[in-house]
């Protein structure tokens, strides 16, 4: 039994993802030339993308990690309220912040986070996300760098999970319905 047996379809294979990550990194390296951005990621889904992206960027950048949790399970959808479980480790005042996210879905997490980060007086904030799923957007988010725009399907792999599993799949795929039983999960 392999983890791959649970995958119905590969949406983006690992080579496609790697090529796009290299392109994004080259774009960021050019755009941030002469600057020293702080890459801010939200645990846990963005970890794999962050790890690959930062190694392909030829810049003197630093990283900081946050962890957020929605009030009441999946309530980001209904309330948009987000609780900070782990805050930034250092000040971002006067820094160029690049938010690195794995996926933007409803946009509610980033909508909150953007306001939260702007209150800390950074010089700039830009957003780089690997996957954009515009079909479910509830809050408008200004995304500066997008890896792929994807259809409204529940995706796993390359950091993204279902019930904390499948994050270590090297590609982005869709699970077999038999894995979750019934209707596909939201998100
Ligand atoms: C994912 C993703 C974003 C958020 C986007 O995290 O990493 O932070 O959801 O969704 P939204 O646009 O609808 O707000 P998730 O809550 O699945 O946690 P994880 O990163 O630990 O898997």
C-alpha cells in the first residue's frame, strides 16, 4: 500500500511545479535586487513551497514563520476570524515583507493577515502564492506572484494536507473519493 494509491489524479506533476517555482524565484530575485526581504510563511502548508522557493532565490533574504488558527474548526469560512497561534519572531518594521503561501482559497486568512502585518509598519508587503483558487474567493486579495491558477477541487500534496496527511507527496493531486467518503472536503 502506497500513499500514491490514494490519489485519483495528478493535477501538477513535480517537474511542472519545480519549473514554475524556479521561474517565480527568478522573478523575485530580479524584483527584489538590492533589497533584503523577509519571507513570511504561515504553517504548515506553505513549508514545502517556502523551502524550494527560498533555495532558488539568489537574495540575502530571511524567513519568519507564523501559525494561525481559525475560530471553531473550519470557521475561517464563516467568520473570517483568525487567531495567531505563533507570532513573528522579529520586528518587520521598515522591512520588505514577502508573504509566501501555498494556496489562497476564500482569501479570509490572508485578508486578516495583511491587516495584522500592515499594523507592524513594514516598508512593503507583497504576496507570492503557489496556488490560486479564485472560484471560492470571499475577500479580494492583491496577489503579486501566482504559481498556478487551479479549478475548484480539493488538492493535496507539496505541503497541502487532508487530515494532516499527504503533505509529503511530491506533486499536487486530487484524492480518490473513497479516502474521505461522501462529499469532498471544503477548501
Ligand atoms: C491553508 C493555506 C492558507 C489557507 C488559505 O491553510 O495554507 O493559510 O488555508 O485558505 P483561505 O484562503 O480560505 O483562508 P490550512 O488552514 O489548511 O492549514 P495548514 O497550512 O496547516 O494545512
